[in-house]
């Protein structure tokens, strides 16, 4: 079985239309510690709010919009039209699901790994909404701090994020190795072979598919695919 192209993962996201305390609808603000993320807007209108080295920014989302952001970028999806749908492409398939994401909870939760873990575990839509509300609460405080002080206000959050994932990060290397590294090495080997006039790898051509499922995500309801369980057709 070959990994999905680029060692990435893909999901179909219906962004939550739940109202938050500041009167807008959307998902749970968070960042990724080791993975970049890309969006392609399929339907609806929205806004992506980000906190990064550029400070606080708002990017309009409409059908056909393509954008991506790097690790450490705090991002919040806002569902302006009530029907915002995205195709999400995540770097390093399997790694985000292993705990790469850190939500923007108030500081007391970020400083206590047990409290953070308890607040993050969800088993129902109501618990997912509570998780979203807690992340928005911390985000709104952080956003005001970034507006006042600039990007340096993100330093404490980034430190807390590292503390929360450092013990897990040791076990993440296989996601990268079997994904993007393996595919890059394979592509380099194909190029070397082609430059010698060798096309034996073309005889290994195959088509793969993966079963789909659904789950409650940080930013909305997700259609996901079991890439580890992919099968050849």
C-alpha cells in the first residue's frame, strides 16, 4: 500500500454553525505544532482568523479559495453563511490525530496537562461544543493581547504547546518517515531510474481506495478516510 500522495491526509469539513460568546459561529481555535494545513473552500462563505508572526489577520473564505498555513499559526474558522464546507489537506497523515494540535484554552488549562486532557476529550456533540467554547474563551484573550503587544504575545502559548506535546513527539517520527520521507525517496529513485532509461517501476502501477467514516472534529463535522486501511482495486 502506498500512502496518500505527499504523505498528506484529506478530510471534508462542515464547519460548526454554533454561536460563540462573541456572537459569531465557527470552530475551535487551535494551532499545530509540527504540521502545516491547507483549505480549499467547497461551499459557503466564512472567515479565517489567524494569529501568527504577522499578528492578527482575517482572510475571507469563499467558494474556490485556497490557502494554507504553517505550524504555530493559531487559526479560527468562522462560518458566516451557515453552510461553510472545506476540503482540508493536512501535512503528515496520522500525526495531527496523535496530538499535534493544541487548543487555545485559558492559561490555567494549558499549564495543567491533566486539566487540558480532560477538557479536550469529547464523546458527544455537546462536549465538542463545550470544548469549542473553552478554546474561544482563551483565544479572545490571546487575540487582544496580540493586538496590543504584537506577535511576541504568542510566546507563552507556543511554550505551553511544546510542554503539552513533548513527551508524545518522540513517537511521531514514523508518521513522517512512512509518509513524506518515503515518498520523496521513492520519487528520487524513480527520477534516477528514468535518467538511466529504466522504467521498470511503471509496471507496478496500481489504484488504491480507502473506506470513509465520520467524526466530530475541532472545527466541525468531518468526513474522513482510513488511509492506513487503503486497499488496491
